[in-house]
C-alpha cells in the first residue's frame, strides 16, 4: 500500500471512528447492551434446580416417615410442603403450587424390613419433561442417602471397605451461570459485529453518504477496511468488558490462556464482521438489514450454537445446520477456555473453523463489492 492509499485508509478510519463516537446507538449496542444481557442472564436466568416445591404426604407419623420427611427439609434442592391427604396434594399439583408429590404409605415402617419392602410413591409433573426428570433424580438421591444413613445407624450391614465419591470436572460448583456466561460472550460479539455493522452500512446508503464515498478516488477495498477496523476494535472492547464482568462480577473462572482468548475472539470477530458486511451488500435499508441480521446471525447464535440448548440432543438435520453457524465454534472455545483450560483438541479445530468462515465471508464481501450504485 503506497503513501496515498495509506492516507486515504487512515482518513476513512478516522471518519468511521468519529461516526461511532457521535452515534449513541452504536455505543449502546457495544457497551450498554452487553451489560444488560450479562446482568439478565447472569442473575435472572438459571438452569439450576433449587428449592423445588414438592408435596409430602404422610399417612402416618412414625419414626421412619418423620426421618424421611426431615431428609427433604434439609435438602437444598427441595422446598417441601406438607399435606394430610394425597387428594389435597394432587389438587396442589394441578394448580402448579408444587412440582411433585412424595407419598409415604402408612405401612412404611412396618414393612421396612419385609419382603417386599414398604413403598414410597412419587408423582411428578410431566409438563416440563426436563424439570420432571431432574425432580425424579433428586428424589431418588434423597431416598438413597436416607437408606444409607438408616443402615449405618442400625448397623444393618458391615462398614464397606470401598467408598464411592462423586467428582464433577470443570464446573465443580455445578452452577449454570458458569456455563451460560461464557457462551453469552459469543452472542454479544455477534450483535456488535454482525447487527451493528449491517445497520451502520445500510444507514449510509439511506443518508446518501455512501454515494458520496463512491464518487471519490477511494477504492472499494479501502472503504471496506475503513469500516472493518473501527468496528473490530469496538467489538473487542465489548468482549473485554464481557470477560471482565464474567470473571470479577459473576466469579466465573478463566482457566485458559488470556492471550488464546484474545486470538480466538479476534477470529470470531472477523467472521461476525464479514457476516454484517455481507448483509449490507444485500440490504440497503436499516429495517431490512436489522431483520436479516437478527434472523441469520443473532437467533442462530442464541438457539443453535450450544449456548443454552445441547447440540447433541437436536435432530440430525438441525445438527447439520449448526455447522454453518460461527457462534457454534466460538461457544465451544469459550466454555473450554473458561471452565477447562487450554484444551488443544477442542480449541484448535474450532479456531480453524473460524478461520475458514471468516475467510469465506470476507472473501465474498470483497469480491461482491463494487463502486457502483446498482
């Protein structure tokens, strides 16, 4: 690049930077929107099942039933409510006052040592199948723990020589916040890179400033670079803000390399900017650009990237579609860097996919863009 072309590019970058500073909406999308989304998802959205309201029905008060009820009262997973009859508990379940019923029969203590033993009936609200399975598993866990404690108290079995101890890797606190917040960074960068870039370029077409640029000696490649670089810096600033909030506000551990996080974020930012510029080639009105960006970038990044919903549980055709979504690869990188560390077997293949997608989008943009009004 010669000196004249360099001066033209610097002038375009300065012009675009001034436009960003003078445009409150760009600043809001880049910095206020990440704060809002992180606060909503960090504090308001949780996939953890805690304090689940469950009905406890005791047909007879004795040592066994009282002990078993106490196991629910001391569990962090349940908020037990006591009913005198199963009919009253079923009515509460129908009104969604409780999510399940634990029915302790009157012969529980009498049949505790008999064959077959006493039964505990569990009725679960199956409207939300996932919540129902979680509730069923928690009840089973309380039941097994109670049986073990009772056997130890009564010395019904010899002390085992082998103890099983569960260990959770990568997210030992089992907090959904530690899983959601890193993935949210990909959604935020998609908004800044694709949505903001597409709408800003479309606004230039609407105001007629793009036509003024096209009649100057500036080359189309310089115009595109002049738009890429300022929004790249803006997007990386939003990423740094999101990372700082994740680590210092929500206490999400960053076990991987910060330099690797910056490098992979840069690759994803280039892919997001390429998507935004590609949309601006198709749509020249802000309304159309915004709608296309939301449908083709934001919603797929939110739904089909693995940010909330597990990709492995999706139907095969949908899983195939997710391979065309850059956020899928970046979410995998973020969750690995934050929770597991520098796992090359995960980071490198996904980073390579981002390189290919960034090259594809930017290559199409530079090839399709021409200095003409049609």
